[in-house]
C-alpha cells in the first residue's frame, strides 16, 4: 500500500460536496470503483464554469491517474471504468445521456441535480450540443504541487518525510533555486534530497536577499568536486 504523503499546507483549492452525499449517498455505495468515479465527477464538474456542466465518457477515460486507480484490482481499466459508471448511473448519482446507436465512449454524464436534469433532458431533445459548449480538460495530476512532480520526475519516489521537506523548501526558497539545485543533483548523479537541500542552504548564505541568478558550469562543478563532495558516493 502506497502511503499518503499528507495534504499540502497553506491555501489549497477545495472541492465542494453537498451534505446529502455524506448522509444519503455514501452509506449506500458498496463498490470502490463507483465511489471513485462519483467523487471524480464532483471534482471535475466543480472546476468547470457556466450553467451547462457535464463530463464526457472520454474525460473519465482520458485521465490516466483515475484509470490506474480503477485498474488496481481488475487489471482492465476500461472494463472497470464502464462498470463503475454503470453502477453510479443505476444508483442515480450520475445521469447519462447517450446518443442513439452510438458507442459508450460518446456518452455524456451529469450529477443528478435539478439543473442537470433539465440540461440532460434538453440534450436528449437536441436543444443543445456538447460540441458547442466550452469544455476545458481537467486532469488529476494537475492538482499535485509542481515541486512534488519535479522531485518525483528527477529524484525519486515521494515519502511523507520528503513531502514535508519539499513544502518547507517551497516556502523558504524561490522555485527557480529549487529547480537549479535539482538540476545540479541530476547532473552530478546524486539523486538525494540531502544533496539538493545542501545546495539550497549554501546558496541562501551567499544570496540572503533572495536575488536569483543562473548557476554556471563552474558552480555546478563546485557542487561535485568541492563543498558538497561528501554527499556523493565515488
């Protein structure tokens, strides 16, 4: 089981859930996939604007993180998604409008609210088309702080202790300092946070006013051959 690194500190965008979700719906949901797609729909639709808010089947299917989570137990993410959505529709938490003689991937989903019921009914009557409504794409990975992605892409897996250290670093240093320090660690092939942190602390001593500058190749060699040599396994 992967351990959750914790919620980030400071301001964070929230997703609104109606009280009826907890009192009426949550106690009845007995399928993990159904719960995931229902919560995902709340998250996705809360980030849209305008009166016509919907989520297409392709929006669910296009989010790799959602599919990875659904496929954990079955190994077949497409089948798991179809089953989870069908359960949510049968329960009534989601409304589905699917054009006649069309494939499932052309279906459009709504939360079961009075406004959405009216929008779904109008869609079935052909009074509007999803193609005519602005529908910006959303993705779960966009919610992760940039510093977390930067670390995972260049240094290694995220742990709770590392997540805490990254949050502290993000509050203490300019982001371009952190990027340059991680770049230096990668170039030195020392993929450890202690090494990155040492670079940041040393730079803060040299530039306490926070003025940023681009590190030169000579500076990077100093990280490897000089004061940070103790962090490197030769």
